[in-house]
C-alpha cells in the first residue's frame, strides 16, 4: 500500500472493488488463508516477531491466535475449520504444528516439516522440508512417508 507496508487485500474477479483488509493494522500482514466457511482469514502478522492472527470478516476485528517467541507462517485451515496447521521456525521447535482455531496450546506434529496442507478429509497432511522433498503424514504427525523425496520437489498441495 502507499505506506510501504505489506497488507492483505481482496478484489472481485473482474478486477473491481479492491479492498485492503489489514490497512488499519500497525504491522505488516501476509500469507493469508481463508477459513472453509469464508468467515475468517488467518495470516502472519509482522510486529515485534511473526505471529498468527485471525481476521473476522463479520466485523469482529483481528484476534491474535499465537503470540510467542516463535516465527509462524504458512497457515492452512483444516477442512472442518477447527484447526490450523502452520510452520513454526525456532530452534528445536522448527516444524509443523497445529493449534485450535479458537486459540490455545499448539501441538508439534512433524519436526522439520514446512508449508503443510491438509487433505480434503482432514485425515492427512502433505509438506516439504528445508531440504526439499514432499512427504505425507497422518493428521497427528505420525506415519511420515515420502511422496517425492527429491530435493527439487517443493510446494506440496493436494
């Protein structure tokens, strides 16, 4: 935007009605992911560190989901909208985590996992690692299996 900050925008398919959803926030916002019901957006907020926040599109404002020492990014909503999968980057906690969409404690799923995405039924996740490769695990982080372990494989999605 004009202030030089990074924001989350929406726009109609025909290119009209550009709306800055996060322009009033005092920090950068990026990496948005829509909730399955379309009522909320989770995004990375770049304030003193990088934490996940939820924007309630019904006028409910922005709510911090996580406010801790880790850097969080790459959020993805579970198909039922109850859980958010994300990448945390901080020392031994680096990897894929989940957190209830209402907040609370996060669960460490897959050490070293990044950029995870839920399966349509919510029973599995796919992800990459800092060394590349695409892997699959159950939703609780167990049974990790390679899909394409080559270092050039990135950007997992279903």
